[in-house]
């Protein structure tokens, strides 16, 4: 029987999304962005939020000024300012960056200190004794000013490998000077879990409370963090969604979920773990970094099942193919519909969409239809709305809000202010036959305007529909311009999002099918959207 470590009396969940996470390539956070993310983190329940490096750049300085002015009231978290030890040959009390840490007016200061002898000699260009003096001087000064001080021992694991006695001396000096926690940093991200425990255990002999800060260059940041915790670390640093430079930092969501669900440690306030998926999405929206569908626990694919064998087992017991209940982290199980799907998968997916497919013959027939259409190029695993329409059709439950009688589109290289394409759509809405013309930039845009014009008078909900993404994939690249193409369209009405699929040898034809189904499903799923015809 596996024995998991007991939770330490004190344990820190420390987020550095606003500082280390913001160093990710292509990610730029404004003061407003940082304040919004900090509020999300505080509500989720992290113990510490590292806001940035005051004095090092204007945005971080302005963020701390806003927080000090009352723009960031925190209920759970403690705000931390990040900085470095004083300069070589100077004094902490007169060092401008050390003074900037005091001016940030945070309860906690996290200092980065060199713990690799080669970095001291070649990067700081000083001797090993002066580096220790810089650590002791800065920590002692800040604690005397009433600050709680954490020390990030930068490049600790590489330093330990090169000169273990010096790396451990850095830990001792920092603790003796008053550091509350000494955080061992795998700055280059080169450690493996099998190596982590031995080094952390050696550092623990110093007697200082230890933390862990891992980068993901070997793909082991979360595993390395847990290995360090197993060896006695009582403080773990990470970022939401694993943001960070190069390959990123330890994903704090995965670390927190592992500690709560696998170790049984209450590292977050009660019921807050169930907000993890929402937290992940909120930070993605603020950072403009698309969510990773395969992110553990909170990704859209984290509990998605495609193989027919999985579906058969899950129908008996969902836990047979899931390591935990997705609802515990605010996620949900998804059955993917594809040519790999068996009857059980189709039945489970139908149940999720509100269809009774308990009739084995019906379920088998729908399974055959899905497999045939997948062979033709359709993909339902990412187009739930189109699959819903297929089920409605096969179960004779489809009551379309409109019927398209004819459509056509013309495009040219002569663009006007209204676009370069013109579409005509003729539809039957209730007992009326309507023909409408739409102009737009490109065939799909013109068709969208024409169809919207035809439907808006009788279906008020159409006004809220907005196409948010359009993706085309060539399925048979060897066929050249006559290859089959698949089009996926994402649509929203401001509250819901849905995806539809179209297939054809003509990209306009495939686009029209996906667009048509987007409007059809949107209206079918919008109770009360219809109004009296004008």
C-alpha cells in the first residue's frame, strides 16, 4: 500500500504568474491585466501572489502602487514583491532596488540570490564570500524593516551538482539572516524526479524551511515539484497554466489538484478546487494565450474519450477510464464521436446531449451513419452542434427553424466599401419564402449577411449570433485543388459557444454547410428566439 507524506503544519502555495509567468514569449501584461489576474488568484485561494519586480520596470512599479492605493483588496492571498540581493560592494540600505522593494509596501519580499558558484564568479563577477555577504546583508536589512523574506536560491540544483558545499552554504546563510523560506530553484529546468529527492533531502539537513521552484524544460516541472515536496519542501511555486519562459514553469493548477486529490492535502479553501477550470480559462482570456486542450485536469480533452472500448467501459463505470471525477476540478467528461466510436460511445454522447439512445438498433444505426460520414471527411469530435443535428435527424426530432431553397455567391477582384462578394439566399421561414442579398468580404461573409438578413425578422436570437472562428483543412493533399476540404465554424451568442462542420470538394460549399448548421442549431437551442413575422 502506498504511503503518502503527511501535510506539513505550514504549507505555502505560491503563484508567480505575474512575474515569472509573464516572461513567456509573446505574453505581455498591463497593470490592469495584472490586477485582474491577481483577483482571480486570490479568489481561487493561493497563499501568495508574486506581483513582479518593483523598480526594475515601470509596469511592475505601477502595479504595486495601485495595490498599495487599495485597487487590490485581497481576502486569501498575501502579495509579494520580487527583487534581488544588493549590488556587489554596496550596502542594502542604500541600494536603489532594495529601496524599491520597501516602497512596494508588501508584507513579503522574495529575493533571488545566486547559489551556483560559476554564476557568482562569471555573472556577478565577484567572489564567493561577497555573494554570501550580499545575501546576509539584504535579508537582514529587509527583515529589520518588518518584511517577511523568502529567498529564491537561483540555479540551486546545477550549483549543488558543481559545488554542493557552497550551494548548501547559501541556504544556511539566508536562513541565519532571517529568511523565512529558502526556495530551491531548478532555473534551467534540467532536473528529473529521480534526482530531486536526494538533493532536497541534503538541503533539508541545513535545518531551514525549504521551497521548490521548477521549470519545465524536461517536461517534469510538476513531477519534480511533487518529488521535492515528498522530500520535505513546504512551499511550492508555480504559474497558472504553466506560463513561463522557454517551456514554462510548473503548472500550479496541476500541483494544487495533485496535492488535494492524490495527497489529500487541503491546500486551497473548501470548494475552490472546483473552480480550477474556470480559473484556467479566466487567465487564458486575460493573457490572450489560447487554452491548452490537453492540459491536465482542466483542459477540454483532459476527460475526453474517443475509443469505442473506453465508451463501453465508461457506460458501466466512468471511473474505469478516469483517474478522478472531472467535476472536482470544474471540468466535465466528454465523449468524442468519431470513426473509432462504438455503440456505447454514441449512447453516452447521446445521453449528454439529451437523447435517449437506449434502443440498441437505433444506436447501432446511428453509429454506422457516423462512421460513414467520418469516412467522407466529417469530424464530430470537435463539432457537437453538428452531431446534435445528426441525432435530431436520425431520431426524427429535427424541426428546422428555416429551410434553404437556393443559394449562390459571386466574388470578384473589384472590391467596394461593402466587400468583394455578393450572395443570394432564398429560404422558407414558416409559411414565407424570402430571398435576400448580402454583400461581404469573401464568399462566407456575404452568405452570412444574406442568411442573417433573411432570418432576423422572424428570429430575434439571430442578432446575437457571431462567428468567432473559421478553420479549413484539406483532407486529401495529393488531389490538389479538387481535394476534399473540411470546414469548422465556431459561433457564439454571448452566452454559449458551439461548433459546426461542413465537408465538400468546394470550399464555399463546405463553408455554407457549416454556416447553415450554425444558424440552424443556434435557433433550435434558443428557446423563445422566434417572434412574429413582419
